[in-house]
C-alpha cells in the first residue's frame, strides 16, 4: 500500500474495514493521462470503472481495501480520495428556516 497516494479520510476508513475483500469504499481515482490500449484501461475496467477515455483523469469506483492497495502501487495513479457521503439537507438549521427571512 502506498499511503502517500491516499487522502487522510481514506487511510482512516481502511483501518475500519473488517473484510479486506469486500467492496465497501467509494473512491475517486485521480490518474495521469491514460493512453489507448494501456494496461491502466484494463485494470480500471476490471475494477468496474466505465466510460474510460483519455480525456478523463478522474474516475470513481467502489473498491475493497485489497484493490485500493494494488491500485495505489500503480505508477499512473496520482492519488486516491474517499468519496464523502451525501446527506439530504435539512430545511431548518438551528431552528431557522433556510430561504426565509
């Protein structure tokens, strides 16, 4: 595992996963420019990434800790970032309504 390519949130999340084979972490994969026919395309496709083309350098995937470890060792991977969970916005914050005066 190349921890230098992981953001802090992803490194912490890896320590909380019990099954290293379970795909449970949604990550953004930031890469060097990918050329047609490169091994990077095959690796990304095997991880379930779709719409791979040389115009993109950021991909998302749900990965296991073992897959993240292998991916972090690839020279064409710049860094991996944990996706933040989205929450529905509550219409009221601290008793005040949003958009009302």
